[in-house]
């Protein structure tokens, strides 16, 4: 059966706004980013500039630093937001961190060709999930789950910590990080509007107006209204396109499966001496189609 090709839109669903809030290089975003970091780690850092922000392939990673460029707690944290459940995040994280560590080594002029061990920051991979699939508050996705053969030794492992940020999940985290809570409120408002039968455009417009009225993110929605509208409409429309393609792909896959089964049955019947007429009636195919299948699978001898 041929594999159904689906559009590459899932990696950007709902994450543009997340990055606009937490991943920009301006005073407000720095402050929110530090709040999120402190809420996750249980720390009380007060200087937003202690977080060194970088991006790679549309994800956010950051390190803690001090005035002499040492990592405060030897931590390299990677953030990614996902609105679709993706069990391949550990493998993606492994590939991300390979690039991050190469960048770190280049920046610090360290080389691996030496007789002493090269120290690197501890990795931390956080996936913020707000999709429709029901998950626990926190789930650990492990690279070993993708191994073709089961491996319980744990010699080679990479883990993505997936944190559910939908309403009702991880309440303490959202309570300790108001920007994350406000982001969740806004996304939830759009989702609920769609459930009420609103078009995507109306659902987004109403949610933005509501966020402005409620002063979510301290006026951010009012100040950036046009950009937020554009991001949200693009992302939720992309999500709809993905769902439509997925449904179409499943239906096409089922149809392909039925056709393949019919071809296999036709060949088997013919090999056992069943006439073309009977095969056609049994499989609800035309006699011409049965003859075509037989000629393709069982070419006439020279």
C-alpha cells in the first residue's frame, strides 16, 4: 500500500504565539521567559539577562549565565510547544542537542580531541503540549521506545519531558507563571469558540477581543492585536488543513487496502481455477478489471 503524504504543518500549529511571548529579545519577553524558567525549576532568579536566549530550527533554547559567562546551574534548556501529540520528540531532541552542543563547543573554543574530559551543560528538553489528545500532566517520552529491538539496559537514552498545559493540568505551574496561564486561556478560548460552531475567523477575533478586555499578558494583545490575529488565523487554519488531509489520507488508505485485498483474492482465485466471471461477481469487480489484475500479476508464458 502506498504511504499517504500529509502536509508539513503540524510543527507550527499554535507555536508562533508561544514564541512571540517567550522567545523574543525584548524586555517584556525576557521577563516572561524568566518567570517560566523559575516556575519550571523552582528557582528565584530576578535578572532576565541571566537567561541567554538562542533559537534553532524554530525552537527556543536557553542557558543560565553570570557576568563572567559561566553557566549558573550548568543547564541547557530546550523549549518546544506542540499542539499535536508527537512520540518522536526524543529523537528530535537528540538531533537538536547535537547541534546545540556543537555550537557551545565552537563558542567556547573547546575541542573533543584531548586527553581530558570536556564538560558540557546538562540537557533539559521540555515539550509544552496543548493538543486535544488526553495525556497525563507530565509524560516522559523516551528515545528507547523508538528502537527497533527492545532495549532495557538504558545505555543509550534521550528523554523529552512533555508537560500538558491545557486547562486543568499542571495548575501549580500555571499559577506560578501568569504569562503561561494567560497563553493557555487564550488558546482555550479559541478552541471553545470553535466547539460552539464559530468559524475559525470568528473564533479567533472573539478570543482576541476577550483577551484585550481581560488585559491578558498586561496589554500585549492590545499592543500586538494585528500580529496576533494573523498568527492565530494562520495557525488554526493550518491545523484544520492538517486534520482534513489526515481524514482524507485515512479514507484513501482504507480504499487502497480494500483494493489491494481484492487484487490478492483475485489472483488466488484464478490460481485455483476459478473463472474470471465468478471472480468478478464474488469480488464485485468488472470482468475487465479482473483480467487486468491477472495479466499484471500472472503474465502469459512465451
